C-alpha cells in the first residue's frame, strides 16, 4: 500500500512515518501494534489489534473441586455457556475481557443474579452455583470466540 505521508499534527513540520510491530502479551497471545511517528518531534499515534490464535471453540468438564482452579481468558467477543447451571454470557456493548478461574467465573455470575426478575429461577440457579463452587456438581463450560483470544489455561 502506498499511502501519502501525513503531516504531524503536533509540530506540523515533520512527516508521520508508519510502522507495525508485534508484542506478546501473556495469556492474550499476539498483539499487532500499529504506530505513526513524527520524524522531527517524535509525536506518536498508537493503535493495537489483538491477534488471537487459539481455537474458536473450546470446552472443559469440571468434575472435581481442583478443576475450579482452571483459568479462563475471556475476550470481549466471547460467548460463555454453562448449560447444567443455566448460565450464559454473550458479547455486547458492556462485555469485558477478563482472566479468572472457574470459581471466579461462577462468582461473576452470582453477582449478576440480582439483575434478573424471576426470583424463583434466580434462587434455583444460585443454589446450583453454590453446589458447583463446593465441588458437589459436575458441569461443562464452553467458550466460543471468533477472535481466537478466549481459551482455558489447563495446568
Ligand atoms: Zn512532529
């Protein structure tokens, strides 16, 4: 691509030089860093694009209390489903990226429960989550994420 040079918005004298490099961020994988830099005053504009290379679909089974320690990296575009507990997390404007373990994920769901109207259903789910946190209930967690960022960290 042959784009014309842009004038630096800071000093308005230099041309902006374009470049990219790659950074490795632990647990998030490769990130492409785009930048423009002024040859004269050093002014920089930075942009980042996550470049996940994990499988788009992944699933784990939680059978023992130790499994609650398995870590989950959730990118903002991921759908997380726990069918046995009736829990679903979808991408949306408020979806955030996070790294937590299975227990932390269950606690996140617990904190969301007051947002729902159906109190009978909420109580039922809360009881199931409580049993799951104590390791008394087996369940599966599936993640699907087209960006390839989300994954489980199995040690
Ligand atoms: Zn400049």
